[in-house]
């Protein structure tokens, strides 16, 4: 269910990496405030596996985002939703940091995991 | 077009009023859906009639019968009869028959080779007939005639325009305006015969047009003409109405009232076929649309709100590339009207304003420079904010008043296509800004304003005005993004002055959310939630990344640091956009292309072999680029360092094809080999390329050096173009290819090598310091305050005494240059970033796949084109 992917310190703030989790590519980000986010790596607009190579950002209301490097579509890192096309979204994965290791969990936006505990796990562990 | 507008409006009225949809039948004589006749000439650009089609009617809403010519109207029986004898009944009949070209009844005017210019069939026939022919004559020098002349020149014909009046466009411009227009058109190689009457078409033995004979004063002129196009005006197509006994004007046109009703209240007439209530026949599309709206409102809703009582015939056109605008009382026909004119026959610019004795603006004529047309037209009937002669001076002249739309009264109509006032636009901008501030994604755009008000969605001539209203409203179009209220240039100054070396520091000290930042800049928006905004976005991060890279050499020097920072160093690594992110160019399937630098396009056979071997061993698709180098496509991210290793070992370095930086310096072989070369263009190209390689800038920079005036390197389409002369080098700047091509401006002539390099140093450094984000030199040069003359005196005469400072930037860059690829190979930390997956570094990316094509590979895509 949970996959250990790398050390927390391997992650450069603001610069994503791709990780293989149960056969699929996940884009993993450590932001400037230390928070962790994991979303699907495939850009739904191009089909290319590139989201991890996007630029992270933050909107005025505190929404953390990533811009796809392909056509610059911007996604909300917390919900996976494309800001300019709300019907399009990336899967969002639970992610937590435990004893210096980053773990990626299940897709919290798929129907099979509506578990409230998992949703809270998507926020950074202290 | 007018009929199309009428039907669309009628259906919309029904929909809005919740009424049953009317049963509409449209008869069209042409075998095509409705199309945009105004842009007929643009057919010659791509020969695609589909590009002109108007929006189709909603499925099933309208019955279109075409081609079918209505030959009779029986008003008593309320029927129409088509040429094939079919009869149709009507409750209401709308005539939108347009007009027919007027062909002067000269001898042989119907000979093969004679055409009119009105329909798509006409232009297709002209194009087909022109094939292999050499000369063309257009009869008529009005709007339509000049359009036709443009078409003939684009077909490669030697073109002559014959106009009876003493000047071109006699209805829109006066003598002074026509002189400027004629001078510009003559430059394009079109021969103009004004004050000349067509006498007859001369045919050869085969009965086909060969020439025209015309009379100017006492003189008889013969002009070769394989093709003759009649564009000498139109006549209302009112025959059907005449036969049906409807009222028709003395000089043609179906008589209609304010609601566009003819003498029979069940029959309406709109557009060019109608003689409007003000006694005029309008040949322009905008009044036609207004008539269509008037008739539709009355028929659908019995409303007289859109009644048509006359129209503004102001026009702004681009004829053969020349801007011509005429508005209001252009000729000063009103009692006591006074005029102020500005004329510069060197620049072929003519501007005139007419004013009433009490100072109110009446109208004007603008030729060659009509940028402020929208503003001036909106001021008609008002007291202008400055004396008319000052309004006429070109921007940048001492004393000139630049008229922003900000100075207009609220009631002034800015968008005349949709009749939207400045006040309505400003209200929309304020609303949008407020909404934007609430949601935190605040930039107001002209597109949003268009969605709210329709302003700017018609002909588009007012979009610039809308943009400046947004700026004036503090809509922050000059702010880089929501994180920085400064422009890119201001941030450049701050970074340089305060020696800031990280994005985080700049954001913390000068960002909109910075402590005290909001108070300092005044325009900043506080974050909506308590959560601290501690990150930028995909706009400011790459822009700041670029500034830090441009200044890297200078800042390293100031700090006494030996080495210039690398774009993938620490915090900078997270700022880099798509291609800079991995120092290669992202392709549509997520793979990358690799371009090694080949300075000046000169390469040894051994190096060519290495490129070939690398491409073969890594399975890459190869293509020669327009910049005289070789692009290798289809590399997986994890393979990039391995590819670079092979290339770097063979003496290659990064070509920065991925960067907003110098790309290539293209060259011809020059005096070394070429019989015509006068200077060694290859050596100069290599010197320039090695000097500026890796120099980060607001946008990419392309250069070229040609060894003689034959210009084989196409230097005049580059940001910096150098062309050899007998005595040295001519320097051109601000050229561009791409979507908006621009010929470079000649900045200086006959420079020696040293002066050339020094001037290019200053030019590039000034561009880097002052341009906006993603602004090419072409637009920057175009908007440079004071124009090219000022730029020249800043760069060559150093009137602002910035020369040494500008040169220092480039000198520091040259000293600190290192190859970005090699630096990655030498640094394990950076190298680690090229793993496919952080937990499976060498695993190939399963989504990147290829299929063969023409002996190479191409991407196998999982999704279609976006």
C-alpha cells in the first residue's frame, strides 16, 4: 500500500522528481515550506509523463500549484484539478515522511480510497 | 454577410424572447455558405475558401437554398420565384441582394482576361487565369481597387492601377493623405496612374485581353495587361425590387425607412442594396450590420430600438501594408471648419485633424501611422485634451502629446463594432480586478474584457486601447505577476543593485507579500488567507532565473567568486522552465532534443562523424536546423548526460537551443571562398557566437553575418544582423522571423571589427536590462522610447553615458563562461537529477516510445494533438 521512494533530503525544495509507485509514475514535490505533495506524473493534456519537471508555485490564496512543462497548464497540488479546466485533474496520492524517508501511498482521489484518514495523510507529517 | 447577420440576429431574438423559432429560408445565388467578403484578398494567402466562411447557422435552424437565384417577387401572392421555376411563399421578405460591380462600358470590356472583384468565384478565376501571365491592370483606385492590386501583386503580376480621380481613395483621404499613400504604394512596385480615364481594352488576334488604352490629360497611354480587373465601384443590386414595383432611388437603391422597410411593409431591404432613411447607400459592412439588426429587431420583436438613421463611415484599413484611417468629418466640410496637418514625406506619413471654430474635434485622416485612430475617433465631438497640432506629432517628438485612452470622456465609444463606451469598459475592468483579487488569480486581460462587454471582439482595432485602460486601472499589466508588482526590468535593476543571488531572497525582500512590500509598492494585494505565500509561480520563477543567469558573471565578479553560478545550482534549479530544466528541448512525448553548438555553422568532418555516431548509438532522429546546426531528437532524460559525455569528449559544448539565450550566429562562407564576398563572415560569426554563447536574455537571440550585400545569411531577419561592406560592417538590429516577421533596422554602417563588437555588446546588455519578460528584440526596438534615433545615440554616441556599464556586463559574462553540459557531468549532485525515477534511476520511461518513419524514428503518441 505504501512505497518508500527516497530520502526527504534528496528532494530539492521546489524541484520535483518522478517515482515509480506500483508500476505507475508519480510526481513528487517538496515545497519551500517543507510540505510534500504527490500527484500523477502524466500530463492529461499531452499524455507525456512530465509533471515532475514542472515549476511549482503558490497562488495568492495559498494554493500550491505545479505548471506542466508541456503546455503550461496549472494544477492544484492538493486536489489535482487543472485550474483552467476543472473537469481535468491529476490523481493525488497520499504522501508522508517517516524517519527521514518519503513514502507514497494510495490514490486518495480514486473511488476506492475515500478514507478520511488517507486524505489527512496527504498533508505533511510533522 | 449582412443577410447572415440578419438571420443570426433574428434567431437570437427568438431565443432570448422565448418565442418559437421562425421558419427562415435563405436563397443564395452563389454555391457556397456565407463568407467574409471584406477579407476576400486574404484568400490569396492560403487559397482556402473555408478560412473565410462565417459561422454556420445552428443545425436545422435555417433552410439554405443555394445556388438559387430569385428572379421574381409577387407581392400580392407573397411568393418568390427562383430561376428553376420553383415558387415559395413568405410572410416577410428581406432583400439583402448586395451590389454588383460597376464595369465601365468601354470597348472589349467582356473580353477573356477581364474580371470583376467581388466573389470567391472571381478571385479563383483570377488566380487560375494569372498562372503564367505577367501583367495586370486594376481599374479603380479606391478601397476595392487597392485590394485587387494587392491580389495581383501577390500573384506575381506587374500591376498598374488606373484611377479616374486625381488621387487614390478619393472618398476617404485628401490630396496630402493620398500623396503619402501613393508614395508608399509606389515603393511596393505598383504603378499608379491617377487622373487617368480608361478608354478601352485592347485584345490580341486571339480576342484575349493584351493591354488597356487610357487617357491622361492630352496623352494616350497604353499599358500591357494580360488581366484587367474592374474595381471602379458598385451599384445597388435592386433589379428584383424594381421589377416588383417597390420604390427605388433615382441613382439606385431600394428605398427603406428607419426600420429598413420598403414601400411594402412586408418587404425589408438591408445592406448595400438599400437606400437608407438618411438618403445614402452604404457600401461598408458595419452600416449593413446595423441595418440587419434594425430589421431583425423589428421583425422579431416589433421593436424600433435599433432603428437605422445613418452610420459613422469611419474606417481604418491596412491597404498593401499601409495604414489608412479616415473618421468623422475628414475633409472639414462643416461650416468654419479648421484643419491642422502633419506631413513627413520622408517617412511617408500624413496626419490631419479637422476642428470646429470652438475647438471641438470634427474628424481626421491618418496615413502611414494610424496607431491612435481609436482614441482620436472616440474624441470626435469633444474638446481634445491638447491642441490638435500637438496631437499630430509623432510619438517621441519634443512637445508631442501621446493620447492614451485614459484621457477620453467616459461616454466616448471605443469599440465601434459593438458600440461599447470607455465607461462600460472601465467598469468591466474594475469588476474583473475585484473578482481577481478575491480569487487570487488576478490579472485582467483584454480577452476577459471582451467576454464581458464584447469590446475588442469585432475588428480588433480597439484592443490596444483596452490594454492601456487595463494598465491605467492598475490592472498591473506592467507587474510581472501576482508575486511581484515590478516589471522585469525593475527587478533586473534591483537584483543588480542589491546583488541578490537567490529567488527566495528577492521574493522575501521585494515580493508583493513581503513585509512592508505592500506599503512600498501600493499596488500589492495581501494574501486572502493567513497562509504565507512563500513561493512564486511559473511566470516569475523563470523570469528571475533568467535575470540571475544574465547577471551571474557580474555578481560573481563583484563577490570575488571565481565561478559563475550554474542555472541548475541549488535554488536556481527549481526556477528553470521546461527546457532549461534539463538543458535540452522537451518534445511532445516527453523526450528531449539535443543541439550541440556549431559556431558559425562551420564543422569538421570528424565532428560530423561524431554527431552521426552519437545519433546512431542512441537511436536519435536527426534533422538539420535553420540555424546551421544539427538537432538530435528522441533522447530520454536519463540518457542526456551520456549523450553529452560523448559530445563533450569530442569537443562539442551546449548549443543553448533550450535557453532564452544566444542561439546561433548563421553565416555564409564569405570572402574566403565566395567570389563575391568582401569580408570574412565566417570568422566574424564564430567570434560573435563564442563571445555571446550562453548569454541569458529576456528571450532567445539569433544573429547572422553575411559576407556581402547579397545577404545569403539572411541577417536582416535576425535580432542582430551583420552585413559586410567594402569598408567594414553594417549592423542591423531588431529583425525577426516567426509569426510576426520584421525586417531589422539599420543601426550603423561601415563599422570596424572593434566598434561592431562594442556596439553589439551594448545593444545586448541594454536589451537584457530593459526588455520585458519574453520580449524579443523586435518588439523592444519598436517600442524603444525615442525610437531608433535615440537607440542609435545611446549605443553609438553614448549620450546616456552607460556604455562602460553595459560593456561590463558582457565582459563579465565572457570571463565567467563555462559549458553548462560539462558542468553537469562534473557535478554528481546535478547529475543525479537526470534519473528517470528517483527510486529506479535507470528504468526507461514506459510512456516514451517511437515508431519508424522514413528510415528514422518518430514519437508514438498516446494522445492526439491538444
